[in-house]
C-alpha cells in the first residue's frame, strides 16, 4: 500500500505559479527614463555648443598717454549658437558716456560709449613739444570758427581741470609757439622785444558757442564767436582791443620766421 501511494505521488503534476508582471513594467520605465535623459542631454549640448568665432583686431585711435606706443585697448568675446554675443573691453580711462542698453541693436561702426579723456589730454598738454593754438587763419569761416580755441584752453583745461598751471598754459601759447615758428623778437616780455600783450583775469574768461552771421560780401555767411572776456590786447605797444571793444588802431603786420 505504501509503495502504491509513493507511485501515485510521483505521478502528480504541480500547477505552475503565475509570474508577477511588475518586473516587466520596471524594465519599461527604466528604458523610458534613459531615453528622456538622453534627449535632454543632447538638447543641452546643442544649446551650449559654441559657434565658430571670428576674431578681429581692435583699432586704437589714440596712442598710449605714456608714449609707449603699445595698444591700450584689449577686446574679447564669444558667440554662442543662440546668436547672442558677449563682448568685454578694457581700456585706460573712465566711462563718460554710454549710448546703449542691454539688448540694444547696434550697427557696424556705431559709437556705443565714450571714455573720459582727462588723463590722456593732461599728459599730452604737459609734453614739452606739444604746441597749442594752431589756426587756419580763417580759411574755413563758412565751416567753423577757430577763434576762441585759446579761450577754451585757458578755461576748460587750465582753470577748471587744472591740466596745466596758468604759467605753463601762457608759455605754451606765447614763448613756446614763437620759438617753434622762429619768431625771435616776441613770445616773452623783455626790453627791446615787440610789445605784444594780452591782459586778462583767468576768472573772467568765458568760452562762448559759435554764431552764424551773414556779413561777408554779397551776404555770404561765416561762423564767428563772441569775445572771451579779455581786458585788453596790445600789438607792438598799441592797444587794439579794450574791454571787448575794438579800437581804430591797426598796427598788425606780416611776420616772417627768423626776422622782425
């Protein structure tokens, strides 16, 4: 009996248990996550891809104030695939005028900023060989008025900004200019030399804007400028201007280098 029972036991078929479906869904979810991650990574790399950058050499319009001749402008930047440009520049100077805002569109050659030129001009004026007060003698009166440049030099750059002392400024306008032009009988006050003098108080000088007048023959126009506040002008010992009013004296004459 026991032997028969054992044989019947051996003939029994066990019903297989149903496998759980959770493993399959876990695998599918993992594949989806991997695919999404791959797409996001590809888009991120595409957005951050750096486009080819065209480099240019910046133009330096002024030499270094120190006279070294080395460029004083260094520009750098990069362009990304989204067509945005980030540019930076370093220059010796202080920003005085910014003409654009973030996101502004600019044209090639457009001035976007100006730097204060005080340090540069101060060094230029202080240079021993710098001449001040050159003029075209009125050759372009229909385009601009050169009269008053001396007043601008004595007011803005000497009195207000103190780029030079009043003594240095007067020397550049007189003695240094006369020596450079070969005028040996004037430029300084000394016995036996020409009596060319300008009398003024630095605090009384004022630089006025240009004015357009029509007092040339046939009504033609020219630019002029009001007087700058000089007390008197003396040419060859004779007064030609007093208190801003011209006199009838006309002692001026042509000067020649190396002669009187």
